[in-house]
C-alpha cells in the first residue's frame, strides 16, 4: 500500500465568514492544504504464476482471505476513520474472479465507515470516448469525497483549520496505470474545490481554465505514475497520455505497446530472482509451497528452472533488446532503483504561489 499526498501552498484574502469572526477588513494570509489518497493491491490472497505468457496464471485463495481482509480493513478504519474503496478491475474474463472475490469479502463486513464501488475502467473508457473516464467516476463519488474534507493550515498563526476524515483507496490489478488516472482526477477535483473555497477560483471556474497550471498538474501526476511503475514493473506507466492530455493518443498507444514488451521481459525473466527472497524474508514460503503443490506447482523446481532459463537467455535478451531500445537495456540491468525527483519546489520572488499566479501569465521561467 502506498500513500500519495498532494500539497499546495498559496496566499488568499480572508473572505467574510470563512474563518474570521470580526468585521475587520480581510487580510491576505498564507495557507497550506493537502489531500491524501492510497493505492494498494486487492486485499485478498492471490498470486500470478509466471507461465511464459503475457498474462500470468491467476490463483486466488478465497478460503484463507477472510481474516487478512478484515485485518487490513480494520487498520484502515483505525488510521483514516472512513474509507471509500474503488476497484477498477475488469468485470469480465481474466480479472473478473478478482473483482468477485473482492466484493464477496466486502459483503462479509457491516461497517458504516466503509464503502465500495466497482468501476470497470476499460469498459467505461470504451463506452464514453468523448468524456474523460476519470471525470465519470468523480461525478459519482464527489459527495463522499467532499465529506472526507482535507488538511488545512494557516501558516502565519500555525493554526490547523481542518483535518482529513476519510480516504479513497484505489486499486486496479497492479495499482499502476488505471489507478494513477483515477487518483489524478480525484486530486484535481479536490484542488478545484479547495481553491474555490479560498476565493482563488470563482464558482464554476476550474484549473482546466488555466493552461499553465493544468500542464504542471498533468505532468506531475504522469511522472509520478512513471516513477512508481519503474520501481515496481521495470517500465514506465501505461495510459499516461490520458493523464497528460486527457485523452488517448496514437503515440500514447505506441508507448504503451513498448512498455508492455518491457514488462513482459522483466516479469518472465527477472522478477523471479527478486520474488523468492521476498517470500523467504516474509516467512510465507512454507504455506505458499503447500498451496502451490496442491495445485500442481513445484516452487523449488520453478525457481531453478526460472534461474537456469534467465541465465541462459540473459545475454541474448540484452543483445537483442539493445538493438531495439537501448533504454530498455538500462532497465533490465538496473531496475528497481531510486531516482531523483525533478519537481523540487523553487521559491518565488516575493510570495510563493500567490493569488496572481492564476490571473496573469506565469513568470517563473524568468527567474535565475
């Protein structure tokens, strides 16, 4: 599970009735606001067994998922108070059993602070090509997101004005591509609401009306998707053209194809060497061995077979992929690795991210 927090710092005039209880003229004050979301795998016991195909064999252990599921949900409630779980997996074919298992486990709970929605991302994208798929979901959950609020701090007095009382938990199959599209849409919805509350945006206005701000937000979220995906899968994220441009593009689909090939190679020839130590360190090797053997799998045999195949084909893969994509060779040899995050905040001349940022042309590039 991973938290993503969007933080904004700005200056705004205190409007009557917003926070002040006096009749004095409004003053310009500095604020910090933030909104937290979480992403995590479907909270049931399942595994994807490498079989040399693009889609690994799916194994779901429904019987032993009940207690871990409850433990996970109770920990979320204890930490975040209320949780909206958004499941983005397909409602047919390969991903359907995962969605059904998630729903069955959810129905065993009767907690008013937990809610669940199954939103088939791919089906909705195909059925509504003219509208951004993220906005379709946001419209259906906006009231609940509003009830969660967000964190607000008045900087000068160091006063906490509001705290967030709930969180949106989003997942797809691997919590990378579809999840990031939806998280960015929810974040933009919160940002519009927040800036409208403080009078920076007028009612009905949106950050979509400010091209420089929109460009910055889209690229921050798209790069966030790439960094998470590189560490987890060995390739940049898919569907980032949806986040960067708001729609699917031809070049985005070509990029997705290239990244899918990279994931296939990493998943089938390099993931196993990383997964086996994780299994040993997490003390789950014995139980996994038992379940897999009952299903006709031999983990020890699979490990040595995978290792021998990896060693035998390593030089061939690196050589062939080097002819097609030198960048991919770097991923195969070095991932996962920590990389510097390029969006480090730079101080403005005067006040950071002030009100005029939304009203006039951005002059940040003129700074030295």
